[in-house]
C-alpha cells in the first residue's frame, strides 16, 4: 500500500445503521437486513480531483466554452456536470475552433497533441496526472539511454496511447499480459519496461517477473509504475471481498482502474463482483440472496454516487454499514502552471 499505513489489519468503522431505530414505522421495521462493507480508500484520486479543478478554473478564468480533449476522467456524472458549466468535450483537436481554450485529460496525450495545439495557436492547459507525466519522463529517459521500451498496459486505453506517443514510432512495444511477456521479441540491444498506472498490481507483478526472467538486464522501476491510488483501492477491495456475497464497484466500463477493482474483488473471494456505472442502474435481482454487500468506487467516481447508492439501498433494506479502511491518503496535486 502507498500512503500512511494504519496497521496490519484494516480499521473498521461503524458508519451508521440508518434504518435501525426503536420507533421506526412498521413498514420500515419489516425491511430485510443488509450488511454493507465499504472499502476505503475508494473513489476520487488526487489526479482526478486536479483534472476537474483544472476545467473548473479554466471556465472561471476564460469563460465558456472551454474545450476538453477526451473525457476529462472516465465518469459520465463528472462529464455531464462540467458540460452544464460550459465545458465542451471533443475527441480530437479538430473539434476545437481556432483561438479556443482546450484542456488535455488526466490520462495524458501523445506529444503530437500539444504540437498540433501550438501549430494552431490554441490556448491549452495540460491536466495530465503528474504520476502519468512521471511515466512519460521515464520513457524519455530510457529512449535517451538507447533502450527499447516495453510498455505494460492495455491497447486502446488513452493513457497507453499518450505514453506510447511520447517516443517515436517503433521505440516502444506494448505488452498486455503474461502470455505476451513470454513471447515478445524486442529488437536486439538494451531493454527497459514501464507500466500503465491503473493496472492490476498482481497481474503486473507476474508480467514483470516473466520479463525479468527472460531479460535479466532489463531496466525499470523497482516494482512497477502503478500509482498509489490504484494500489490502495485494490488493497481496500481485497479487505472486503472475502466477507462479501457481492461487491459492487461504482465506475464506468471504460475506467481501467474500476475494471481492475472488479476483477480484484472477484479473485479475492467475493461471491460475485459487478461494475455499476450509476446507482440508478442497479439491477435489484443481483441482490437476491445477498446478506453482505461490499461497495467500492473507482478513482474517477465521485463519493456522492456511493451516498446515492446507500440511499437507494436504504429504501428497501435495513442497512448496517461498516467502513474498512486499509490506509490513509493525503495526496493533493497543485494546478498546472497557467492556472496555479
Ligand atoms: S488513477 Fe493514479 S495515475 Fe490515474 S489520475 Fe488517479 S492518481 Fe493519477
């Protein structure tokens, strides 16, 4: 875990028993009991928080519209709220008119994107998470040292596209899983590896072990580049998984870290684990037979969605809510230069 460690055991807090009172109405008292285990940390990370503040501050300073290349973070609730304030989301810079203000998302962008923005004299602010930028710098460092770079990550994810776009074509090879690590044939010469920040800690350890065995001289970080928020949320969901009949992870299907949380929960002993993009999308039949429900949220999911889910559940069940916290986080990133 990365952060202020609390103890070897998660700290359990009884958050509330919202429907258990002595004088509750009969219909209320008849609700079936449901025990909730809340994973902590969960939800927003420092990089997502900063990216949202970047868009809000850009809107405040420059006025609407402020264009945002790609979803600023992978969460529709966040995107829709920023749209309501005047943000306009575009897939590529072609959607930004000359002279427009544009923000690059937290996932990072290939070098070609700021190059194009400069060519078109667009006014841009880069909201790339500093922990992703750190991986970009690692890639450049390896390239300067004439090392071919193996990028461990998932094809098509914007962070991977952004990181691979830091180096000229052919300077990096993508490795997506342990099978690819066993078969990858990099060009002869020195090698290095870097990783996407939102991968499964356990899967990545296996991939790195395969690479280190095949290429003992490979350079790379001591373990991987997985960020503190991904590491901590996976540790927290592990702490609730084995005691839960079902784990719901609030997060979007295109959110890598949310998908990994769901997989980690399932592999760590949860009866079942499902992704829930929004509380109102809950299919109530999944709760049939569930006595203990685990809840977590991906790094791009706001805490209010957890509150909304608990309120929905409280309408049908007598809830007993416990939070299991594995580590305290106090990471905050400053806004980037033009807005700081
Ligand atoms: S998940 Fe990690 S790398 Fe991604 S934005 Fe959050 S802190 Fe940064």
